[in-house]
C-alpha cells in the first residue's frame, strides 16, 4: 500500500504543451510538497501546502501552478512546457513542519522534447 | 537560497569498508536529516538528528549533528552492495518551518 503515490511515473511531451502530475498520500499527513530534481540530482523545493493552504512558494515560474483539493492530494499543473522543465518531480508529505522528515513519492520523470 | 555542500561528491569503495561523508552549511540548522536515494525512487529517510552534538545510529549507519550546528556527518560501517545509491543530507533552518534544504548528494558505489 503505497504511502505517497505520484502519477504518471514517466511523462514525455512536446514544448508548449500543458500537463499535470498528480500526488496522493495515505499517511494522514497535513503538509505536502513538490520538489524538483535536476540532472545533477540537486533537489530543490518548489511548493508546500499545509491543510490545503499554500505556505511555501519558491522562485518558480508562474507556469507552474499547484492545487490541493484536500490535504491528501497535491497536484502540479505546468503550462507552456519548456525544454528546461525536463527533470524529475517529487511529491512528498510530512506531519507538521517536516522536522521528522518527509516521505517521498517515487517521482515523475518529465521529458520535454 | 541556502545550499548544503556535501563531500565527497562520489566515492568508490570495496565491500566491507567503512564510509564517511559530511555536509556543511554557512548557517545554523535546527534539524539534520540523512536520506538515501536508489535509482528510479524517491529519497528515503535514514536518520534524523535534533540536537547539537547528538550521535544517532540506525544499524550500520551512524550520524552526528555537529556542535556548531553547521555540519553533520554520516558513517556507514562494513559496506555491502545494497549501500549503493545517492546519500543526501537535509536541514531545517530556524524560522523556516516546513522547508527542508537538501545537500548536493554523495554518490556511493561499492565494488565486490
């Protein structure tokens, strides 16, 4: 029974398209995150939601829009995809402020061609 | 933003050897965490540290929260092939609730 699940696992799309990545957690956590991992494996936070409320919004192009319909779901929509958006996107969740660590999903590898 | 520097960047070791890696930052952290990432998977939490000077073990893994609160160390004893992967430190700065900053990663490869 997967704790943090993301779909799809792989996403290949053309420049200019709009795409969404979905994330669900069944851990009862109240905080969810999106992280981007680049080709050098560097992990950088993009967004964080606590109980459906946006609490962290790092310097991310406004083509990226997170949506949290409830505290168990955090989706990421990307408009007008660019080549530089190619990366692995990880969803994660935690209870509270994350001091006890996050639980990560297995990632979505996005390739923009 | 803040970035945590890990060293070494990568290492090849022989099975059975002990491994040490560390993580440093320019500012203090309240919490230090160590994660391992296997290919095609998300990072998995190994050890969490909450107090300066704290030393915590998890099986063959031992990690320490530096006294200055600006660094942390991870040691792996008697490495085995399944230790292969990328190890990340992560920290939480004071006043940055719900935000973990990750290190640059140490790639560990084990030869038989």
